[in-house]
């Protein structure tokens, strides 16, 4: 018989230990509710939910890569210019008639090459990431102007934009009318698949903790958590289902976020990324090839910038010379709002996705109120400053810095 003792944490302790994660979900909900009466609740319509993902999907993709750069104590200021550069080249490639699949693969390869180029200078000669990516920001912006001749590049058809603004139901299945009790079906199908995977994983993790004698939440709290998550997923699916169906970009986001969440949480490379960010010298002394870890992180970042380039270019339905302006700041803000530590070593992909959605909900609310872009910059600045202040304050209070 095992001598392991199973502990169960109470609600107060559970919330306190996970305040950073819970606060983002609470903030997102409050933002939606606060804007609700100000915009006659149009921010809760299916059309608006879909538009939020269409408009801010590039932020979530870039933030998925940026969080890894910040975890290792780096930064990437070039992602906006890289998006513009790769977007312009992808437009030329697509217009040759090779098709969207080849164009997407080429864009990912170009993004990887850019990431490898910058990552090598950061990892091996150890030039500060700020300097390398600042140079990259200027370099790729200049190259964008050269290859476009400061002229927008249009597409010969609308297929390129499907990835950014298309839906499974209308554009892939060609269902022009809702036929599932007034709803498009694909959003619900994906929701049930996501929930099945989530529930199985949660029960497996809980069983593993119990088997190894780790603390777990009381059954009542665990059940409430699963119910709340399930309701949220189904509500979001229902909002998609009433307007055009499931956006293709949502599937792209799920695959991207799921893949990098798995890498960070369940692979050796993921553990090395956190180790290098926590203490690079100690990681090096423990046998971790920190240079290779840093190099790979920037390769990931470049690849995701290539993907974001296709999404943002498709959303605009043309490659613009000035595309990508402020993309890097949106991604960085999403990371810090999503709980990434300014000191490195702390952060999660899921957290920065919620941070990106917080930024998206704020921008969307202000747009629905017909507020100018200048107000958006002010609000973003205040929120970013408060997020970093909160991180510094909590770390000092915990004696971590």
C-alpha cells in the first residue's frame, strides 16, 4: 500500500496561487461587460466576435513567439517589418499562380530564415537582442519599400484572403445558409473536440498528481472549473455559429497555440527555454546548450512572423509597404498583459493569448464607440505600464527581485 498522502487545497489558497492566471480571464470578462452598455451590447454579437479574431489574430500569433523571446530575457522589435517584408514577397509568389499552399510554405520558410539570421547574431556572437532586432526592424522595412517600390501589391483573386477572413462553413463547405437549427455546424464540432481533449487532459493531470501525492483542488472546485470552461467554449462556438460559421483563422490559432503550449510545457526544449530565462549562467553550467536554445527561439519567432505576415496581408487583401506598423508593440503588450515577467523565466502561451484578447477587446470596444486611434494608443500605454508595474510589485513582494 502506498504511503503517499493526497492533499487538497481550499478555494482561497487555490485562487491566491493562481491569481496571475485567473486575473486575465476576469479582466477580459469585465472589459466585455463594461463596454456592453456603452455600445448597445453590439460587442456580444456573433459578427463582432468573428471580427475580433479577424482583426487581431496576427497579434495572437506574434505573441505566441514573442513570449518565448521574453522568457529567455530577449525581445524582437523586427516582427512588424518582417511581416511587411514576407507579406510582400508572398504576394509576388502567389501572383505567379503557384497556389496558396505553396505560398504559405514559402512564407514560413522565409520567416524561419529571417529568425535564423537574427538568432545567430543574438545567440553566438552574443549581440544584444535589442540591437539585432532593432537593426532588423530598419533592414526589413527598407527591403519592403524596395521590393514593393512603395506601391501596394494586389492579388489576382480572393483565395489568398480566405486564411485570414474566410470561414469553414461558407468558404470551404460552401454552406450559404445555416442549417443546424439556425446555426452553422463546424464551430460546435470543433468546440466538442476541444472540450473532449481538454477534459481528458485535466482528468489525467489530476489523477497523476493524486498518484504522486501532490496537492490538488477539492473536487467541487475542480468540477466548477471544468463547467465554467465548458460553458465559455460553447458560448464562443455559438457566437461563431450564428454568423458565417467557424473562421479558418481560429483553427490556425488553435493549432499554433496548442503546438507551442505543448513545446513549452511538455518537451525538453521547453524546459530549457525556461531554464535559460530563469538563470542563463546556471543553465549553461548545468550542461544546457543555451546558445542553441536562444537560436531556436528566434527561429520559432521568425516562422510565426511569416505566418502572421500571410494572415495580416490576407486581412488587408493586399501587400502594403507600410504594413506591420506597431505589430511588435501589440505583441509585446499582449505578453506583459498576459503575465509574462519583465525579468524573464516566467510566462505561458495561453496567458499571452488571453492578454492579446484583452487588447483586442479594448481596441474593439473603442472602435465601436467611434473613438480615434490616438485614444487607443493612450489606453494601450496605460495598460502596458500597469501590467509591468504589477509584475514588478508582485515579484518584489514575493522576494524575487
